[in-house]
């Protein structure tokens, strides 16, 4: 988090810790209402969702973006569908037809093309920063498979609130030990920065995660995870506002990505229905 002059306000660890805690505190009313549904049988599953699907990725992404651009991180985020397929197939025995697999392959090819065609999206950090994003996407994939196959009896709002209640336990100590309160006390711009983090926490985390968890519950794993294919497209389009140019290769790559999503979600699901016994 920086001021308009580029001066850092919060460290990447402080941003992640504050974001998780504010989101968890905002969801507390829903969590308290859903506490009766928390049991020894599902608490560890909710912990997986909270820790691997939200808590760890928050820290991994903020760290990664100290070394690589936001656009590049957005592109790497598209590893999620691949990991989701592998985990769904190996752990939960989820069967996929050839069209769905083909769609993911096509989408991945588009991601690769988009990565290499980006003029203003370059790798400035080390492979540790890249690995942090890849590890985060693995956490996303584990989380969404856990929701889809083991937490269908809970509402999306309950899954989100209870999982964030769990991560509030490690989140509060991290806020203290990261020096966030010292920064708020000593930096005159800290309250402004905290306001932006709060907006990100409520809208970009709390509401967004509830909606995504609902999507996972109501759709297939492939469909839910494939929405991440749109992230690099959106990332580059937003870049126009920062005077970044989109060339023909990037447009072609975007078309390839969307074609992969279409093959996986429309053609693949249609073929799967046709194969069902009548």
C-alpha cells in the first residue's frame, strides 16, 4: 500500500493480515448465526477453505506482487483450473469428458500466448514470486474442491463466514506482530490506506468470496474455476487506463482463452448431458 507519491504505507504482510481480519470481523454476525452448524466433522473442512482458499493466498499474492506486476500475477492465477481438475480427479474421483479437458488445454494455451505477448507485463522478481502465485492457485483449487464435494449442506454465506471466523484466530496475532498498529499510529497516511484496505476487505473479499462460493455450490468445478481465465483479460483491459497498449497478439490470445472457456463449459457440459442414460 503506497501514497500518491509512491511512499510505502503498509508492508505486504500488513496488508494481507489487515484484509483478512477486517473481512472476518465484517462477517462475524453471519458467523455467530451459523455457529450451530459448526461441528467436529466439518470444522477441519472449513479450516481448509479458510486457510488454503483465503488466508494463505492473501499473503502469497501480496508478497508476489512485490516482485512481479499485477497483470502477470493475474495471468498466473489461471493455473487454478488445471489444479482443480487434477485434485478433483485424483482426490474426489470427478470424471471429465474429453471436451472439457480440451477446453482447459485450449484456455491454457491462450494464457501462455497472452503471457508472452504482453509488452508491459514482465517478470521483474525472482521465481520465488512466481512460485508464490502458483502455490496460491493450488490453495484455491483445494478449497473449491472441498466446498463442492464436502460442504454442500451449508449456504455459501455460512461457508464464507465460518471459514473466516477460523482464520481470525491466526489473523489477529499477525496484525499485532506485523507492526500494523505502529504504522497506523506513526504514518499520517495510514488511515487513508486503511480505508482502502477496508473497502477491499468488504467488497473484494467478503462479498466476492460469498458469491464465488455460491457459484461453486451451484455449478461444476470446471465452470467455477474457469472464470479465472477471464482475470488476465480484465487485468490487461484495466491496464488501458494506465496507458498500456493492447496489440493484435494479445487480442488473439484473449479469443483463444474465451474459446477454451466455451469448449469446456458449453460444449463439454452439453456432451456430458448427451451421454447420460435416458
